[in-house]
C-alpha cells in the first residue's frame, strides 16, 4: 500500500472532495493488521493517532453499517486532542458526518457520534462517563492514550466486539510508552496483543527541530517520548503514586464541602491553579486544575475568578512572588503565602496524604476530568500538561552510583506538584509555626 485516496461525495450536486494519505512504517503495519488486539506505540509525534483515525475512516467507508467506538478514559479529554485531528485532518471538508440532524456542524464538545451516508457510525465516548457503551456492540474500538486505562477497562471493551459487520473485529490502542511493568507492555510481552512500533521516521511532519526538542527532556520522559522505551523514572519522589488508585471518576462536589485553591505562578513555564475540596472523611479531592503556559497573570487571575464562580473558596494559597500575588488580590482573590521553608517536609505531608486512610482508599485523589483545558502547545514538545503527568517524572537527583539524593527534587516540570504541596501543607497546618504565617 503506497497511498490511500480519500473520497467524500458530499452534497448530491457537488464534486467529490479528495485527499491523499500515505502511511509509513508502523502506520502501514496498522492498516494490514487484522488481529483482535493491537497496540501501536512509540515516541511522541510519530503520527500514531492520525494512523488509527485514518484506518477507522477507511473501514467506515468500506464496510456499510459498521459501528466504531472512539474512546479515551474520559470523554472530555478528547475534545481538544483526538477530535481535532479527526475533524481537521482526517474527515474531508464537506463530509456529511460533520453535520447534525439540523444540517449544521456541531461543536466538538457536543459530539456523540458521526454518521456516514452508508450507515456506518463512529461513536465518541469516555469509558468512565458512558455506561451505555458497555451495553452496545461494535466492530472496531479505538482506545487512545491507552496507558490511562486499567486492564479491566480493556477486557470490558473486548466483550463489546460482536457487531459482525466486518470480516474481523478489533480493538486498537495507541500510546506513548509508560512504566516497564504497565499491563499493556506485559500483555504485549506475553503475546496476547500485537505490538506495532511507530517511529519519528514514520511521520513526515516530525521535523528535526521537533525531535531535537524532545531530546532536551530528562529522565523517563526522554526515554519514553524520544526513544519510545517503556522505562521507569529512577528516584521517583512519590513512589506511592498509582493512577489506578489516585485518579478517580468525576463526581459532583457537594456545595457545603470546604474548598481552597493553590497557585504556582508561571509564564514560559505553566501557571497552575488547583481547586481542592475536603470530604467529611478528611479526604482531599483535586476537582479542578488549570495548567497553561504563556498566560499573563492578570488573565490568569480572571480565569481563576471565572472558574470559581458560585463557589465558596476559603483561601488561595500561592507562591511568594509579590507582584503576581498582587494581581490576584486585585482580582478579588484572597491569598495566603504557601509554606516553602522545607520542600522535603511538604513532600512528606503529600506522601502521607497519598497513603491509605484506613478505609482502603488514599487520603488524596484527583478527579479524572479535573483538567480544565489541555495545553496542546506543551504536549507538542513533550512537556507534562497536568499534575497527573508530572507525578511519574518528579524525581530526586541521583548520585554517581545511581542512588537518589533526598535533598531537593530536580526542579523541572514541577509546577503542578508544587501547587499540590502548597494545598496539603495549608490544610494540614504543616510548618505553620515555623513559617510565622496565619492560615485562617
């Protein structure tokens, strides 16, 4: 297969739209794969997502009446990532599937499905958000950012492959590599899933400058996003961190729960604001996260005020920069200086929160849809886009023997974890006397 001609008939009297897609390397292998379970993995920027979506489009066009599920762990996370690629690069301009029943193009955030003229349907859903998905039958399922899924999620998706309108039924996962012992890597190692490697050479759009930017990453992120290796971060600060335990499905926070915000300032580095609620059990819940680079403080402040509308925020705990804190105060945000005298002591407080509270659950959890908006400019250069992504790379420096020096963590990609530390120290009263601060 050298290239694929994509045609769209469009309106009855209009000339068909055409474009060409040429798959290389791993993408080409994906088009020829008929195995029931397939994982296309590799570094950042190799065209994995585009390849999966192009295959889906080809199958939906070729086989009338098939049903395809396009999913991630949560539906919200797809709006500014997968669906942008789908609508702007894969679907030809003017394709009828872009229109709703009213004949108007729907907003991506409102999308539940795309209907093709031949009766094929592409369903868009989050695994955590849509119980109906698990009662529906499909021919093909594409699970993006598959490392975010639990193995039980994957097994449940396999049970939905029974629509029978294609010669084969298939679940496709795409991902950047993660931890070596991740269940996806182990499943492939056992031979239960076809592993397809994707490389930067497979993507003509991956420039030398882009690959060079990935080369400036550190630790496990460099190994995973530049070299495509399943790798563990040596000297992790938060060794207890487990996304399967600490990241939970989104739920509505009761209005009477205590709430605070915490802020880490930034511009070239991302500015971060966290919203935390305290459950009656004492469990701390990060229910909203703002994580954006190149945002002026006054605009950042307005965003915080807007996102907090209607909520009783007790206090905003923030970094020490006086000028930036003044901009928050000018916007009506009540600020308190964060405890920063001992980073290690603050880390210990967070570690204690990550531990089991005695009821089988940790004392600090993050809602899966907490992130307000993914900063795709950060993602493009392999940078974390949330505190969840920071947790697996936040590490102690290593000595010559490769042992962690528990003095001060490496100060790279630490903006979300800093905001988390500020919040925990405030709520736990860590260092209050030593800091000479009033926390009320």
